[in-house]
């Protein structure tokens, strides 16, 4: 070691190669450390976030306990706060959005990766990526001016006519409500499903397709029995990315959901979501318990996201084992 | 090279500190709070800065709740609220607050009934029963009795309210609480309440949009918003039994009637005020000033601004469609101004 250094001092030029190597080796360590710090900063930020929510929601947690999760009353005047209608609204709108967006997004992704010529596929996915970047307030305005009137005059009555016997589609139709919010959300999340699923489908090895075709499978069979199952984990991932956006969406939802904290079966009825009520009431909330309850709603939303993410991991694990392709 | 770079950096640094640090006699005041009076506040603060270049007031319209929180934490010099602070809220402060009414706002009912184009008249009972969900059809007797000659349809009323917390909702529910004991015991008044019926729209524009898009809907918006957007709105019966169409003059009138009671408590609610020409659904918006301000430069600046706001400043409020303070109220506030130490 000492020899090397003295040699370097005397005649640096012949040793440049080795010095460069050593410097690279140090560079590796530095890069390792930097990336490690960055990775841990995410954990730190998340835990600080939860800690702060936990701290600030103290008076609400002490006052209501677990009852907060099931109570249906949200009354800022008499200070009774319960999260149930908001949890219900969040889950229902997210479920509607995925019910619409999943088949649509998956079919589009299959078309783009399997059937469309590469140039068309690339152009369309560029447009889809643009759609993902549109601010949510724009979708909200689209909702108010286009979807809500359409829902009241055309779509709603048509659904009632066809499926009115189900309790899901009964009751007055104002144009705003769970269904409208779910539809707007589905438009907002479908780019995530298409974009990620397309990439995953494109990464399925070519020989998988060829093997299926060689065995006498049709194009359709090779796509649905070989390619899509192979990409199942990635597609599930895209769905949960979409779900995360749907659960946390604020602006577009509050503009079209009707903002009425009730739990009702009808999808035409106005509802409310967690993110929407926080955005609506936080600025003018004055009492300590009121503010603390809104912050606990934030904690509830965080926990719902956590649970859904956990379920996503489990689902991916299960499909991987069951599928046996990867 | 290195030296040149260093000296350049030094110069830059100096320039920045010089820029960031105002000349010695400049007073910087920070304030935060209500959004409803923001247009007039920003005009006032900018006008005042032009007349007195050494005083600069930075106002953030983050909402009354946020303004109260920041004032409590001491991060702003004064706050602003659409709702007067009650004793319970004042108890959470570790210093005394004096509340100064600045301008007046009113809230008006707006509706969209196919086939009805004229101005409807609403009694207090009709409005409160509609919002309680007890009057559900437009041709209900409670509405029809004050609107003879108007052909009201038998359609279901779609009730629309604000979904975001707002001073507008506070004034509206404060009025309904005053005129209807059932409303007071069941719902009460606040910036957000537990609505018995109806859909929520975000902001004045959200309510106005929903009313416009929904046949047979009724909602409430700020008078300023209705005037600026040329919206039609209904007349409301006042405590003297007269139906009044809200206007800046009829709002100032309501405040003048309440002035006598404001001597003892400036926070008095002026909804449902007596007087033949008063509009019943209106209220003040307030600046929240600490009673004792240790920094003498800031104290003098705040007092000078309040004095200007109550006199010269009032002259420009009507250009922005706010109702000005009645003379009697200005007199009371001048007395409170002297209490700031």
C-alpha cells in the first residue's frame, strides 16, 4: 500500500490505470452510501408523516376510539365525528372506477402490444401518457359540464330502465353521486393501467408466443392463455397503482360526488370520500376536536392505502405461485 | 480565478442580504385568514402600502380556520375570520384578542325552477323548512302563500349547500338557527354543519353551477358572487315582515340597527335584524388583533392601518361590491382601537 502511494507520487503517469480503478472502487462505495441514504429517507419521511398524523389526531382518537371507524355521524356543530360514510364512499367510488377501467385498460393494452403495428402503438401510448398528466381539476370540470348533465338526462335513465330492479340503481338521480364520481375516476386511472400493462405485455419473451403458435394455438388463444397469464403480476401491479390514485383523488371527486356523508345502496345517490372531506373542511375547521378528527381521517386514508397495498402484494404472490410462469 | 469567483460570490451574497433586508424603518406585517374578504383586503393593503411605503402587509387567504391557528401559534401578526371567535375559541389563546369588523357580506337564495322566471319571495319558515327537508315540493303552501300569481310546479326540491367549510355557510346557518328553533337544536350553525338534506357544491361557483345544472334546485351564494355573475336571486322576509331584495344598502342598514347592541359585545350576530328595509341574512367579517403588541413599530403600524381602514379605506369597499360599515359601528371600533397596547 505504502509502496503504491510513494510510487504514485514519484511517477504518476504509469499508475493512472490503477488509480482510476481505485477511484472507481471508492465511487462505488459513495454511490452505495448515497443510494442507501435516499432509500432510507423514504422510510424516514413516511414514518414522520404517520407520526405527525398520529400526534395531531390525539384528541380525536381519545374521544372516539375505534368508534370513529364505524360511526355514521359527521357533525361539526355538536362535535360528533365518524369516518364510516367517507370510508364507504372512498371504497365504492374506487371499486366502480376499477370495474370500468380494468377491462377497458387491459383490452387496450392487449391491442397495443399484440395487435397494433408498432408505430400506431407508440403514438397511442404517447397520447395515453399525456392523459395521465392532465390535472385532476380539468377532469372535475369535464365531469360537471359534460358527465353530470349526461348522467341526469341520458345515462342514468337508461341504466334505470335496464337494471332498475337492483337496489343499486334505485332512488332519485341528480346527476352527481357515486356512479358519476366512479366514471370520472375510471377515466383518470385508465391511462395507468394501459401504460404499465402495455410495457409488461411487451416484455413477455417472443418465444413464448411462438411456442404457443407452434402448438397450433390461434392468435387469440396465445394472447389470453399464454401472454396475459405470463404478465399477470405486472398487470396486477398496474391495477393497484390505479387503485392508489382512485383512493387518494380529491379535486375531481369532490366536484361530482355531491358531498353528502351518507351510506346508501343506490349508486345514483350523492356520497362523500375521505380525501374530499379533508380538502373541503380543513381550511375553515376551527375547533380542536374538529381539526383533530380531520387529521385522523388522513390517518384512516393512510391505513386503507396500506391495507390495499398489502392485499396487492398477497395477490401478486398468489398469482405467481398459481400461475407458475415466472 | 478562484479569488475572482470568491469575491463574486461574496458580492452576490451581499446583494442578496441587502435585498432581503428592508431599510431600517420598514415594518413588515404578516397576516392570514378568511378568503371571503380577500379581494378588498389585498386592495387595502396595496393602497395603504402606496400611501405609506414603509409599511408592508402580507396577507395569505388560507381560510378562517388556518388564520386562527396561525395567530394562536404566533406565526402571524394578526388574523382574519368570517366567524366571530366565541369564548371557547378565545380561551385557547394565551393572549387577548380584539375583533374588528371590516366589511359586510350577505348571502342570498338562488334557484332554478323550469317555467318560473320572476323573483320568488321566501319567508324565514319556508327557507328553514326547505333546508330541514320538511318542505319537499315547490308548490308547497309555505312557498306559494308568499308568491301569489306565480305558477309553481309540483316538482321535488333539490337542496344544494356548500360542501367546503365557509363563512357563507356560517351566516346562512346562523340565520336559520335564529328563525327556526328546530334548526337550532337539530343542526345549529358553523362553517360546516351536518345537513339534514341536500347535495354539496364546492365554493360559490360549485353551488351556482349545481343550481344552474339541476332543474328544481335551490342553493345559497354570497351576494357579491351573485352580483358579479349577474345571477338572479330571491327576496327574503325580514323580522319586520317585509320582503327585501339584498343590496349593499340594505345590508349596511342591518348592521346599523345592531350597532346599539355592539357597544357591549362587538361579536353580536346581525342576522334577522329589525328595521323596515334591512336584509336579514348578512354578517361582518373580522380582523383579529392581539390586544397587546410588544413590538412598538408593529403596534403603531397596525393601529395606523386600522384607523385608515375605518375611515379612508371604507370609501373603496363598494367598488368591490362589499357593504360598508355603518357610522355607529366605526365609532365603536375607534374606541376599541385605543385599547391596543
